[in-house]
């Protein structure tokens, strides 16, 4: 029973990873799982005999900014357009907007990235980009601010904002 549960979890994780990839990146050779029945508990625990699961490498669409250098590297120097979500842990509307925005970004299948900046941890970035209220979302392309909004938007408004940022 435990083997079946573990196999199901491994399968679910690998399927989720592949669903997040652009369709051109998923091929039969990049996604292979080998879930062979395991004969005994001892062999199951041995690292050299565990079932092999090959995960396709996927680029993180959404990430937390760690510091100013990380922001410069992953947002300003990014080849992709980046939505920067300035939020705070104590902000109720931020907790509502964050998952909606991640969903809208995920629909674009790698054509746009999302950086999450906690204003309490990165006050200097918030000041630099003129963030006076949260949630504030700033769209950046090539290191330049191209658009922004403050507050909550519904799913359709978020989708159209993201599409406008990527140029559709």
C-alpha cells in the first residue's frame, strides 16, 4: 500500500512538472518515468535501487526576489518581460492577488516571468519604484517600466494586462 501511495505521488509530481512546460519542450524522450514494483522494503530504501524518475527541467516562471543583486540579475537583465508583484505578508488584498497573478502568468507558458518582492524585506526597491500602496504590480521589459497597476484586478483584467505586456 505504501509503495502504491509513493508511486502515485511521484507520478503526480512528474506530471505537474511536465504540464508547466511549453508544449514544444515536452517530448516523449524528455518525460520518462520508470515505476517498477519494488520487491522489498530494504531495496526500496537503498538509494541505488530507488525507482528512476526523470523530471524535465523547467524554468521557474515565478520567483521571490532575494536581494538587490538578484533583482538586477533576474528582473532588469531578463530577456523576458517580468511582472514585479510588490506585496506584504500582512496585506489581505496581496494574498488574493498573488495566486491570481501567478495563474495569469502560468497561462502564458514561459513568455513572461513574475518576480515577487516583499516590501518589508526590500524597502529600498519599493521606494526606488515608487510603490506607495500594496499590492502594486509593475511590468518591466528590458529593465524599463512599461506599465503598472495598484490594487486587485479580476481574472480577465489580469489576463489582458499580461497579454498587453508580452505584446499580444
